[in-house]
């Protein structure tokens, strides 16, 4: 009797795992969408990365040769 219960539980969990794996694939696909590859407006893309700061120290002039 115990073996049949464990087998049934295993079948149920295997089916749930397959459904959840498919859901993960769908959600990861949605994460990759932006306004360039979907019909979403550009305002939904989020903020761009800030411009890199200069590596030059304040007050230091670039050397011109």
C-alpha cells in the first residue's frame, strides 16, 4: 500500500514539476522583452545605466603634446 501511495505522489510531483518548468521558461522569455522587440512603449524599458564618471581627478588638465 505504501509503495502505491509513494508512486502516486511521485507521478503528481513529476507533473507539477513539468508545469512549473514550462512556466519558468515563459516568464524568462517575458523578462527579455523590451520596447525594441515587443509592442511595449519605450517608457516601460526602465532607466538606462548612468554615464561613466571621468577617471580624471578634479582640477587636473589633460596633457596635450
